[in-house]
């Protein structure tokens, strides 16, 4: 019954790298786009990156460009978020999302439960 399941969150030090994964199932498999959002303590949800079903339609937020990389394994119905040079401000719960594009904007129909990333100084 679970549509999206994230994993890979951890406690790391500043400068470290970490890769998150998200496995899709059920209705989420039919989504045009999958991606990642995050929510830092006391802040609103923030878009991180997205990727299309064919590995196209890739888009990164400005803070993620050149540092975070999104990819997809179609055989496993899984997307990944490789995060490099992590900083304390990257500390957040990271959520996998699946949905559709309306213009260039991603609208989310399914959410994962979140996986926590903590970056220490």
C-alpha cells in the first residue's frame, strides 16, 4: 500500500556526501515526474530536484545545482539523490514526491514518509 519509501538519511559531518533513495510502487509508478523536497526545522517545504520517468525533465533548485544530483533506475522504480559537500544548512527531513508537470511546475500527488539528514559542523 505504500507508494513511496525513502531511505538513506543519516548523521554526517560538513563536507561529507550522502545518497538518498526512493522506491515507488502502486499508483506512484504512473507519475510523470518524481523528485525531492525538504523541510528544515522551523521552515517551509522546499523543492530540491525532479526527474521524469524516462530520465528526462531534470530540474534542480538553485541551491542544489552543481552539488546535488538526481538519477533514476527504471528497472527498480527507484530514484536517487546524491548530495555532495553537505553543510549544516542542508539539515532537514527529505521527502520523496511523485506527480506531474503543469507547465514547468511540479505538482505532487504522492509523498513519502521522509528520511532525516543531519549535518554537523
